[in-house]
């Protein structure tokens, strides 16, 4: 498709700084070294970004480094929040979100190596769970939660399910799938995710998943209903 650059520039001018940042971060993956040097050289000393050795291409190593940096608090950049800046995204948070999406895209592209890719996926999922538990991974001025990272679970889950199908027993598959649907996407799109898992799993995994989901539904229905205290005369 041919892009009208004038229209693109007009759209970019309407976008928030965060989205422009994410767009350029994605472009870094697509542009050649010569093109990047020409663009970046207008704003920085390109000698500072020249390659000093072979590029790091190992997905697991890259994801491990990202996890470790996140747990050390290297992306956590807090600021005083008031009514004028509560929608502001800190540079640390913006960088973390961009790197998270880049690594997830790598995971989706490398499902042919299910064992390694599953480890990488689950390191990222663990960080998202930690964000929901309010650990200081990244900072939000407004509402806190991994939902702000805007993961496309309809794209991510099928790739991860494929890794699970190749590396887990039927019962493990069922538990991991159901836990992730609840914990990571809040059951928002659970029927679509469940259908995807049924399509991807082996016959035994599909059976285990159906049984496990039915058992969870039964337990949920049997939970006692919390009754409000009746007012006294």
C-alpha cells in the first residue's frame, strides 16, 4: 500500500506524544542502519549508538534482561501527580511499554521454538501480574494496572497457547489457560480466548480444559452469597 506522507504527517500531529514514541520505536526495527543513522544523526551523536559487537538476538536473553531491569526498578519513574498532569506517562513507563510490546511481537514470531518462547512469554506475564499487584515496575499517574499496557490478548494468547500445547500435560494446559484468562484479561474476552485454546490444544488438552472450566463454574456457583446485615429496629 502506498502511503500519502502528507496525510501521515497530519495524523501524527494529532497523536499524543506517547503514540508518536511507540510508532518510532517500532520503526527502529524496520529501518536500515543507514536510514537510522541519517535520522538519529540530526538529534544525537551517532557514535554513541554505533554497534560495538554482534547484536543481541537471543529472545530468552533479551527477555531475561528486560525482566531483571524491571525488577531492579530501572523503568520506574514517579512524579508528583496533580489535576494537570495525571494523564502524563513518564519516560520510564513509556519505554517499558514499548519494550514489552517489542518482546511480545518477538515471542509471537518465534512460536516454532515453544519451550524457549513459552519461558519468554511467561516472564512478561509475570511482570504484568506484578504491575496489577502494585509492585513498583512502572508508574501511572492515574489508574494503575496492566490493562494500561494495552496488550492485544486475542493476538497474544493463541501464540502462547501453541507453546503450552507443545510443552504441557492436559491438566497443566487447562490450569494455565484458565488462570491466564482470568488474571491477565480479567475474563473480558474469555469466550474468545477459551475457543482459541480449544482450537489449539491436543484432544486430551481440550478435554481437560472443558472439564476444568466446568468444575470452576460449579465451585463459583456454590460460593456462599455475602448477605448484607439487616437493619435493626
